[in-house]
C-alpha cells in the first residue's frame, strides 16, 4: 500500500467516524457566531431598558441584587452591549444553600431591578434558554469534561483528516487549478466527487483554522503542552496565586477604575471576584480588540491594597506561545476579523457536515460498485 492509498483510507475512515460530530459542530457553531446578538434579540423584553441620568455604581447594583436574591452570591457579571441594555449577573448558591432555581439574571443598571432570569445549562427550548443550550451542546454535548474531551479529540482527528484531504486533492501531476474544476455533464458520482474536492480546497484555510482552534478549546492542557515545546506558555495567574481569606478592603468600583487606568480607552465588559484568591479579574475590551464581545483585556487587581498583579490582552499576552493561545477563541469564532470574519464563519459552518455527508456518499457508492463487480454472475437458464 503506497502513501496515497494509505492516506485515502485514513481520510475516509476518519470522515465516516466523525461525520455526525462535524455536522453538529458546524451548524451549532455557525449559530453561536452571533450568540450575544441573538440572545439579546430573543430576550429583548428583559434586555432592553430605559437609560436614566446615570447608572448605579457596581456596588449599588450588587447591593440591589443581594436584596432581591438573598439566596445567592455574585459569581461574575457582564455589562450590557450598550447603554440601553441590562447587565447579566451570574450567581452561585450562598454558603451551603441548595442549588439555585436560576443562576443568571438580567439587571437594570439604572434602577437595580431584576428584569429577567434563567438557569444556565438547562435543556429548555424557550427563548430564555435557547442560546445557552446551544452553547453547552456545542462545547461539551452536555457531558461536562468528558464531552469537552470528546469534542477536542474529534477536532484533532478533523485537523488531521483535513490535511490528508488537501494532500489527496492536489493532483500528482498537472495544474492545481484542475483540482478546483467541476466537470459539466459528468455522472452523478463524478459531480459529487468533484464537488467534495472543490469545497474542501476552497474552504481549507478557514476549516483548518477552525479545527486547529477547536483542538485547543477541547484539549487545552494537551494543546498547551505541545505549544510549550516551541515557546513557553504561562499558567494563568489565578491558578498560581495562594489562597487568601482576609476580608476585601478595595471595592469593585475602585478595582474597575484601577484597571481602566492601566488600559486607558478600554471598555468595561465584566468582572469576576475571586475572594478565595483575594483578587478581582476585570474584563476589558480594547478599541481594536480581536474579541468583539468580552474583549481580551484582563486586569488582576488585589482586593486588599489595589495592587495590579497582571495585565493581559492580545497585544501583550506574554510569550509567543501565550499569544497563540490568546488568538484561539477569536480565531475560532471569527471575531478576530470583525463582522466580515464572523459572516465567513457562519457561511462556512455548513461545510464540515457537507464534506462529511458527501464523503460518506462517495464511500458508499464505491463500496456498492465494488460489491456488484465481485458478485458472481448468475447463469441464464
């Protein structure tokens, strides 16, 4: 068996094994490219608020939230997309309380009133839960870390199969342009075969980028280990900080002001308090950020003295390896290239499943034809 025959068989069996996964990943991923926009649209009745003279300070919002939800404590919050949008607050049970009936609420930043709520991770087809449900399904098939590992493994196989497909699509001799031609008037098999090859080659750059970044998102530790062989990567500071139990003396509003002073011109996108580590993680979006949603700016501010422990963004991610990792989600979602990049990801979303289905059909037709040729010819009476 020569190299090309071996590559063909491996490409074929990889495609058959992961066909349904790719169909799911492509369609659900295309839907999630505009996740926040769609989520705001579906939930406009609780997201849209009337802007007042001034927003409450964050401390005021948290206090209002505590009055309305005494059973919960703040896990993190995200600001609205603009001044007329509610903020999203994610919650956790307070102390040893029972699981929450709803763990994310929309809060009017001008009045502090909760306008709506939902349970993240719930399998419900109503408008409140639709986009988070698709997100959970896309990320982990609702199987937690096991599902995440499965998705990462499929992405790795997809990456390898895509490279094999490019190798097989390139003609042994002659012009590469011939591989991008669909012959008119050919048989159905030839039309499907040519379409499979041309679609794979035409979308290979985007699909390779998607497969590459999906491998990191599903298998982050393994991916980092490989990247570290080329350029060292840094363990997240939150994992390296020692536990700290002292009561905080720096409020959230002060921490936000400190973070914005470190990254002037950046827009606040959210904050996560980590009381066990004694720090706040402030999320900021730079003016030319590659992440149009929550941005890549991350500032770690000490809860006790306001010291800045770390400043990260796509511009100063650290080593070359850290920079590669910082680009993975924006690349995967298309946000790295603005609205045009996201539109491309949406349009390309159908191709992984299309390639898998046409590949399976080609395999089936060849198998059927070969079986017919091998079948014994019945004698005519």
